[in-house]
C-alpha cells in the first residue's frame, strides 16, 4: 500500500506542477484518498508486528514509508491552509 501511495503521490505532484497550480478539485480529492490509504497502510503495518514468525522487514518498511508520506501530506495541507 505504501508503494502504491508513493507512486500515486508522485503522479499527483507531476500533474499539479504541469498545470501551474490550477489542477482542480479532483486532484485534491485524489490527494485525500491517498492520505487515507497512507493511514490504512500504517495501521496494517502496525498490526503486522503482532504476528509471530514473520520477517519484520516489510512492516518496518511500511511504517517508515507510510509515516513519511503521512507527514508530507500533513505539511502540504498545512501549507495550503
């Protein structure tokens, strides 16, 4: 989920930069959707730590990437206000 959110975030940033800041409401709604996907991915990664006999590499990567994207989107919305 984190990889999907990262790719979608890069696509949204590209679309927003090529439209000179006038991307429209649908890009904002897509950004909110990706923000929700980040939260869901973070929760699923935390739940992955509760399982036994797993490789902790993927839950750690999910927490780090989803947490980073969460902070990016949070700062983007704060700057937008």
